[in-house]
């Protein structure tokens, strides 16, 4: 159906499938094409889309939301976004965890030349870096702080091992000696 100074409508078996409008074209049903490309050369390879891969050349802008769902048919329970040619950074989410991971398997958030947080999967620790220098790191026994730590108002040293709270002050040669400041036992207060 061609309307003068108006739309053109295409039908199949008395069911409208395509209609032109002043703002573009409306397609009802499935549009099958080998590729899509706009006037700026940004394209989508539809052959990859049909195999589960969205292959977009250029910058893709998604309005409102991007939703990823795990494909339970292939046994996967993890949703992921890969960034970089060599999967340099991956955003994961499964039923219980959400995390970023770099190509070595570590978690890095921030500018690695300046300030960033890094989680080491091998040592299962987390470190906070400033000017590419490790300043705070968790360990299996506690937290290691490099440099000067400044606390405002109160520093509490509490015990969880049956011994009163204590602070050890080490000498400057290989930490060979230390002096200890320790709270008295409970019965002596």
C-alpha cells in the first residue's frame, strides 16, 4: 500500500511487516540480514549475533540498561563482560559474587600508575596502592601498613588471643629488637 505524500506498507498474507514513516522504518516480525551498518560505518555482524556474539564495529550506546543473562543451556552460571583485545579486564557476576578481574586473575580498580586497589587471587590478599607503592595490605594474620599511619582521636588495640593488647616498637637494624607497650592483665586493673 503506497499512500501519496505518506507511508508505504508491505504485507505478507494480509499481515503488515514493514511501514515507512517520516522518522524511519518500522518492521514487524524478524528482520534477517547479513549485516547492519549506519552512515558512520558502525556495523553489526548479524552472523555473530545468531551464534550468541554481538559484534559491533565502533561505539555502541545502550539506553537505560545492558542486561546479561547466563546461558543455562551451556552449563554457565556466570555473566561476564570482557574489555580489551586480550580480555584484559573482565566483569563477572554469578549467583553469589560480583567482581572485576584482570588478565592475571587479580582484581584491580583504579589507575595503576597512581592510586588503585588490587586483590591478589594467588595470595588471597587486598592491597591499596598510592603512586604505585603498596601502602596497606591484608594478610592471613592481619593488616600491613607501609609508611606513616595517622589516626585522629583514638587508636584502640584490642585482643582476640587471650593476651592483653600490645604495641611492639622495633629497632632500625633488620627489626632485630623491640620494646613492647602492653596493657596489664584484666585482674591487675
